[in-house]
C-alpha cells in the first residue's frame, strides 16, 4: 500500500485515501484496512510517511458501509437507520460469504435499526478513527457521506423511515450527518475536515425523494456551522452509465428537476473549496477549473492505471486503460493491477 500511494504522490499534490472503516461494524469489504486497531494505525503511518516523503499531502477518508454489508463478513450485526429490507430482492453482496462460493442476497440480511445510544457510539467510533488518523500523520480527514453508505442512508427517505429526531423530514434526516460533522470538527478542527457527498447518487439503493430539500438543507447548515471546512467534495451525476434515457428521466421527473448538476451546491458553499469527481479524464478536464465551475477535480479509476496521472494530464499524454476486474480484491497476487502500472515514459521503452 505504501508503494502504491507513493507512486501517485507528487510535490504539493493531495491524495485522498481509500475508504477507511472506523470500526469492524462499518467494514463493508474483505481486506479493507481499518484504523481502529493499533496494527492498522502502524500500517497507515507507513503510507502517510511515504506520501509525505514525496512532498504530497494525504487525507483519510472515513467510510462506514451501514446496511451495504453482510453479517457473515464482519461477525457483527448489520446496522442502518431503519430495519427495512433491501429494495431489490435479487441484488447480492459483491463477494460470497467467507469460505463459501454462494452469493448472499442483501434482502436476506435484515439490518438492525440503530438506537440513539448506538448512533452516539457510532459517532464516537468515527471520532476515535479521526483522532488516530491525525496522530499517525494524515493531513486531514474526509467523511464519506455519499454513495449510499451510512451517512447517506440517513439522508435517504426510502432507507430512513425513522420518526424520532433522526428522521421524518428532510431536516431531521440531516441530523446524523450534522451531529457527526460537529463531533469530527471538535476532534480534528474544521480546517482539517472535509466531506464527500453525492446528492444525485443512486448507488446502494439510495432512492431518496426530496433531494433538493434534503441536500440543500444539509449544505446550508454545513456552511453555516462549519465555514472553515478544508473542502467539500461532490460526485458528478453519471446516470448514463447505469440507466437508459427513459429511466434517467423518470427519476428527474420524480424529483421535479429538468436536469441535474452541482451548481446549487457550489453556490451554497461559496468560498469553501469545492471539488468534484466522476467521469473526468484527459478529454474533458481542461477548462473546468479555469471557468470557475470547481476548484479542483478528483480522479479515482484513472489514477489507479496512471501513477503519473499529473504528468500525463499536464503534457497531453493519453491515459492508460484501467482493469475494472482488479479494482476490488483480495487477490492471490495483489500487485497486479495495483502497483505494476507503468508510467508513460516507462511504457514507451
């Protein structure tokens, strides 16, 4: 891991880690490095030190899978805002259960509804992970609040059916994220804190209504309560990759929107650094920052297959294709499709 991150580190550049679960309960994938054990913290310190040696910065992205998980993986109950089954009865977890080859349907794993005390414990887990991240040298912490994981599960009306202080209206559905961000800011300082959001995402069965009311309220409150956030990160809507045009239009109509873009949120956050990710490559990156649309573009998939992504973009060199089948392990040889991608100059030899 240290080699992988160091390969992609450049002087003055910012790397954002893979999702790091703050607890065993939040770990939604085999082989993912948490930061809740001493051994894990020591491992992350090696990564951070390798990145800093190249003159780069690195933020720890804290990620809790919530109900997008199976109990066979963690040995703990699967938790969610509400105890309701997965919408799609046939969708399966991306891996079989350990020591098995049989796919596991999400709908067969009824999640445990988080009590208020359990919510508070979960927030404490996040804060402990954030504190450890800063202690081992991370330059900041990013809360993964998108892609249908636990924070977005609280924001989503089809997943959060609570009628207490954490659900029942757009404002109440925002409470978990706002409470969590407040505690994280107290732990690491809001200038070391960021958040990632996907207000128009549909991943992991997040099919929320009242999108603008919910995410609009959330973002206005975040800006008001934490004006000094390090940055905010938004995921571009990319429905064309998963829907037909008719299916896309069905969702837009249900939200009362003619189209979707991030301009509303850019306006809300004003002078807070505004980053965007999703679908950017060598063909469509130039001119975006110059126009003032965003303050930074984020790259994930193409950064895997292009350790010298910065130089390729700077020089107009073509990007190497990535191998999606190697995105998620574990694999017998973890270096393949991970640390073995050559730079442009190496590939020319």
